[in-house]
């Protein structure tokens, strides 16, 4: 092994600085002074200092010497070698200077050696905390001295590239201190600097090409090492330096080479996973993390203490794919293995919030904050969870705590704005969105919400200006509708009435006073249920998932039979496995959209099917519940629902299902999609001993029953076909928005309502009648046709 060089000299200078009595050993008082001096931003108590010194003197007892029993220079050097501190950081903190011979190392290529020699002195005296984020542990630090030389040369190359790109205006850095961090484990994840500052490198220019060429030279030096272990050490160090500077593609090359040199080592797989995640290659990142975990578990206790961190980063990679239920499992594993892992608990709480399990989220987040009271992101997510369960005043306090801990926290401002909107405190909401925009000027959702809150506060002109600003940021159709809505309000000059911002004065009429004209007009209550189901379809995008895909899942994937708590055989799977099936069915969704879909399915469907609360679901019943809201012809959806019930393990002839199973299915279907009905009757079905069988035709009769079945399906299909139809410039007389979908016209007073206002029983307060008769128009053409018929009839009467 080569001599230590500048690093050991730095340790010597630090040692001499604090060896006040020059006896060749640092006693407790001198060591205490050193600890405080190299950590100027940390306020240690006397008890903490004493505990630190006790640990040091106990661990390095072999290096205790001198009359006062102090730590020798060799002992201090060993502490740095073991990762107890960072030489460069401590050296810079003390403001010491180092003089040394700036000879070029023998392995530097001729093309780059001269410039590296010229810059070595500058780099050694100016660079700050070179490897503080990843060389803090003896298990992950640099082993060979020649590797330090490669690292020194690489730092010079990176600095040179940064300077050249900065001069050309190509080097960009963005401060992300105001945003919630990703929660990476620090020891194997990125440093704090990476979570707070994102760097954008210009990779297409000449300077970058020269850098890559010189980088190849350094990799050749690593490959030319005297042993496989030293080559591994070199490539790992190169990868870590590149990763710290956010040169992720190049870092990945180095880690992959390290994987080739030592395939069963945990570290290169883990760091390759981190690089792949940073490059948004989430699936590949997940595979690397799983390889790291497999290696750790096969290696016995050597890597056991790192498993919690591996589980955490694997969970984060899964969230990158939108697989939040699966991520929850790994966060739980991390928290079980390391109960003090506050970041795992925070991530678990945030993930539980993301799938709609709010009370469990509150519990996990409170535990994370108990362990780390200054965890701003945990406070922010806890406040959101508290708002979700209705504890709004406490949520406001926790949001404010997050902002106090991290001033300018965008997520806290944005979510607090939403809370104020829900409470009707529109002026305060507007202030929160303004603060979001101060940090993130092109946040179009914040701009849009600011406009809505200003509208609620009665500041119409300001709202209009805010909407126009939002329109500059995005061209989404809802912004155009909002602007039309504002123009309509200005024409009507309506006054706030305690309803939603911008609504005309209205009254809510009881259902018995709502009458329909014609067979095609939908009954108000049935439309209300159908709109709720249609909203679920839109959130989950299940209407874009052809029902045949459910059939394929049943035929292509075998699920082992298990037994329910009642002793019945069923093909049940855990929620994370179900999420994988949903990921295949909804493969066309982006991760964030898929996450929203899983949340809606978990809240609306899985909460009913997982009656035991054990996290397991009857897959056949799940497919049958899903089939009616998937894409495809209605009759085909019913057939697949029946086939899903046939697919479940049961006694039968393969063509019929038990009547009790069919009845249970219908009850579950109504409990999921028509929540106000059917829930109380579920327990009665469980005890039914009826052994009669039901054919498909008999099943259809049960399914289509308007009172006890799912007779609402034709209305749902009508919404699927026409709920994007626009009716020209016709506005709803209550909400004042352009009517999209069916238009409901009152035949006597001639005012029109949109789907939503009709289903809620809202009518303008200016039209007071004993009863209201509505006729439904699916599109503007139907309305015009009806109008023409009225004109023809009127003309004939006049003749």
C-alpha cells in the first residue's frame, strides 16, 4: 500500500494544533476542545461531550498513551480512518494550511497530468467537505491510498468542468431547500447537498467531451490496480465522487464496473440503484435495490445493519413507479428492523396518507416527529393527514410549525392554502398561494387556486387577473372554463350567498318535488349515484381499461387457494400484490396518476372487501366488482363479472355459481358503488346456507334489478358516452359554469341545470314552484330539435 501523503499530514497538523502540552497525546480536555472546534455549528452539552469522549477512549484504548492517558497521533489517525470524522471538513473548519510537494502521480495520463499538477495546490486549499457525505463510515470509505489520488484528480477534473461551464453560462443550479425532500437514507443515499440543490450539466459541448476522455483515463488507472479489491475500491470512489456532483450517468458506469468486479457486494448494487432513481429509471432502480437486499441477506450479519436503509430506498423507488402500497411494506420493514429510523416512519406515514389510510398515517408521522421534533416535512404531511380526518385547527398549527422549521416550505404553504379554502377562509388561502408563487413562480395550480380563492373573497377583478396569469403557464381547458365563468358572473353581477364562490342564489329542493318529463330523463337520486361512480372511473381511469384485460389476468396468472376467516376457500392476495396487478391493467398511466388511482380504489373498494383488516383481498370478487366500471360493452362487462365469480374456488359444475355467492356479490357491489344502501345486509349473507345454483341468465336478472341489483348501469353508460358533450354557450343557472354532459331544462321556467346541480337538487331561488319538471337533453342537437318541434306546434295552433 502506498504512503498516506497529504491526508496523514492534515491529521498531524490537527493533532499538533490541540496537543497544548506537547506530550504526544490528547487528553480529555484537549479532545473536548478539538470536538467543539471542528463542529462550530453544533452546541454540545457537557453530558454529550463526556459521552463522546468515553466512547472514543474506550474504542481506541490501544492508542492511549502519555502520563495523562491521552490519545496519540496514531489513534487520532485511526479515528479518521474508521470514519469517526472527516479530515478535509475538520481541516477546513480549523482554517489550517498545508504545504506539500505537488508532483503528479505516476499513473496520470500525459494529456492531463500537467494541468492537474498546476491545480492540485489550489484544490487542496480551497475545496470544502470533499467526501463528507459518503466517507463517514469505515465500511464505505476509501481503503487504498492510491484511490485517494484518483479521487483528488477527479475532483480537479470536475472543478475544471464546472468552471468552464459556468463561464459559458451552461452550468445551472436550482435551490430546492423549500421543497419536501425524498427521504433518502444518508449513508448510502445522496448527501444533504444533493437534496437541496439540483445541478444541470451541459453534456453536449466540447468541454464535457474532454472531461469524459480524462475520466476514461482515471477508470483505466483503477482497472490497472494491483488487485481486484483495489480496482473495486477505485471504481466505487470514482462513482461516489461523480454521484456527489450529480453526474449520475457517469457514476452509474463506475458502479456497474464495481458490480462486475464484486457481484455479491451490497454497495455497488445499492449505489447503482440510487443513480438509476436519479435518472428516473425507477424499474431498473428497484431491481438493483432488490439485488442489494438479496446480497445483504445472503451475507449474514455483515450487512444486516444496512437493511433498513436498503428497504427505505427501495420503497422510494417503488413510489417513483407509483407503487405506494408496495412501498408501505418496505417502509414498515425498515421501521421494524430499526425502530429509531425516523425517516422510515415519516415515509411510511406519507405513503399511508397517499393511499387514503389517514389515521394510520397520523400515527406513523407522530412517531417520526417524536424522534425528530425538527422534521419539517413530517410536520407538513402530519398536518395534511389531520385535515383529512377533520382536525382542522390542529392541522393549521402543525402546518405553521412546518413553516417555522423550514421558512418558505412550498408544500406547507400550498396545502395550508387548500385547508383555508375548505374552511371558506378565502383571503387567507389567497395569501398562502401568493407565498407559493413567490418561491415557485410558474406553479400553475397555485395560480389557479389563488384565482378561485380571490373569487371566494369577492375580488372578481383580481381573480380574473390571476386566471390570465395561470393561462400563460398552461393551456388546460379548465382554465378557459373558469374565465368564461368569471365573464358570466360579471354579466349577472351576483352577490355571494354563502354557497360556493360565484354561485347564483339557490335553494335545495327535496327529491319528491323533482319530476321528470319523458322516459329518457334520469331520476335525480339515480344520477347522483351514477355521477359518483363516474367520478371514480375518471380518477382511476378504469373506463380506459378494457374488461378483457381482467379476463386475461384470470386465465394467465394462477393464484393459490387460501381460506378466509369463515373457512371458505378463496383466491386471496395481499394488497401490494394486488397493486402489481393494477399496475399491469393501468400500464398506460403515469406514476402520479396511478398513485391517485390506487388511492381511490383502496378507499372505495378495498376498504369494503378487506373486512378483516388483514390487508388481504379475494381476487375473484375484486375482479367481479371492478368489471362493471371497466371499458367495453355493458353486456360483456356483466359476463366477465360472472366469469370472475366462477373463477373463485367453489363447488359447482363450472357453468353456475352459488346463489349465496351471487347475492353476496350484488350486496358488495351496492356497498361499494351505492354506499347508502346494502351495507347493513352484508352480515346476513355470510350465514346463509342456501346451496342452490345460479346460471348466467339468472345472474343477469339479479344484476339488472333496479331496486336490489345494479340497475344504475345504463345511466353510467350514458354518462360515459356523453359527459363531455358541450351545449354551446348555455350556462347552468346555479353554478354559472358552461354545461358539460346532460342538460336538464325546467319546462315551465325554462332555466337549465348541469348534471351536478340537478343531482344535488339545486334550483335558482328566483324560481319558487310547488314542483319542478325537468327534461334531459344529451346534447345541443336534441335541444334544438325539441325547440323546433315546439315552434312547429305553436305555428299550427296559431293557424
